[in-house]
C-alpha cells in the first residue's frame, strides 16, 4: 500500500491527487491519509510526503512527518515532494514510487512488469473529495520580503482553459464543487476567460485565493455574469498599515484594498470574505498594529487567517530585528477577537 500524506496549500492537495491518479493507472493501491494516522497504519510499503514551506512551522511539520514515518514504519520507502522537501512533478514522484515497488520482482511480478523503467501513462486527475481542488497555475515572482516561495517555485506556468475544463468534465457526480487554485493566480494570463470556461461546465465553483491587484472591474463583471460561481473571496491583505505593506513589498495600499472589498460587496451582497494577516512583522510598530486592527475592524470581514511573523532564511525580512514573542502573542490575540464578533 502507498500512503500519501499532504501538508500545506490547495495546490499541494491537487498534486497529491495527481500522484494518486497516476498510481491508480498502474494498479498500485494507494490512500490519502492525514499526519495523525501515520502511527496507526499497517502494511505501509511506501509513503509519499508532500511538504510545505510557507512558514517555518509548516516546514517543521513536514519534516516531523518524515521522522514519524521512520519511527513507526522503519522499513517503508519514503518519497518526498513539495516546497520543503524538494520540487518534483507528480509524474516524477509516481515514477519514483513505482520504482521502489518494482524492485521486489518476486513479490510483485505483475506490478514490476507494468512499471519497470518508470513508464507511466498520461492520466486525468480523478478527485476523491466532494470539493475538488484543481490547479490552474504554478509559480510566483512577487518576492514579498518575508516569503520563500518565489525562491522555490518561481517558474511561471499555467494550464489552458481547455485542459482545466477537461479535468472538471471528467469528474464523477460525487464532485459537487470545484476550487480553482494556484501558487499565485494573479499570474494567470486571462483569468476572466478561464472563469467563463469553468462556469460553462455547469458545476458550482469558486476561486481559492487572489491578490488585490488582480481584482479589476472586468473580473468582477465576469464573475457576476457566471451562473455557477460561489461568491467566496479570499483576498490576501497581510497588513492594514501602508508602511508595513511597503516594507513587505506588497504592491497595493489599504485604500486600494478597501475599495476592492467595497466593489465586491456591491456586486455580491451575500458574498463571504476572508483574508490573510501577518502580525508581528519586524517593522510593525504599536501604531502600525493599531492601524491594522482598526482597518480590519472597520472592514468586518467574515474570517481572518492570522499568522505570527515567521522569519525565513534567505529573505530580506529575516535580516530584521524581531519583535518579542510577548508582543506578537498579544497582538495575535487582540486581532483574533475580530473573528468572534
């Protein structure tokens, strides 16, 4: 049995589903499991660990997952992928898994004959969840001052609307909602055109996360015209202070962000609005945090995903003097009260 353990973003979950579909195509039994199930599993021959490095905690969890596998399944093969443990395509990972299993020619002659040389047929990703995360874009070159992702996934690529809709149309009736995802969807060359194509598939769909600059009047008008679009908006903010946004190398102002939320609420009065916020960025003064708190209090978004600043080696922000844990913890708790109004 091959077990797939996934950490991190929706793109990682799509890539794990892609690995699983490739293994299905050569009749290799596989199962998606969460980190907490590792100690209870039996008959584990291979683990695929799809890792995340968006924060230091995410990277630690990914590496701890590998250590846990080694502890409870010392004889199992471990194949790694993802931002923390090595970028590989799903095809490369599935080939590596197949190679591990094919090495046992006596116990698995039927499998060895199919996968020797890591020959894997092209296959459409088959999603097992009711909500299918469908990757449409990869790569980011924003180089926000705190983020390592552009150093690890900076090659920009995208799938055509025809490729995306083919995957959507190939799903069974158990898939009731589509979520379009990418490392940074702002780089998709014609996001409005993709949205129209996806809507024509006739399934409920939403967009996972967007950067403020991509929210234009044209995109809003396109989404309003879509019959099957679910008005869930996750618009990344990171700080409610313009000085901190500048230091983060974020290319918008709080005024820009507020106008975007206003325009979206006008177009979608029943929409759901969420965002990401970093607290404790090194240049976030007491005054800057107070501005962030007031800004978000006035916006009254439905959900704040709050992250304490996490210094990442190799990024400009990692060279700055950190705020104390006590200050960051206090600010986190203060901002989190807005989630409970």
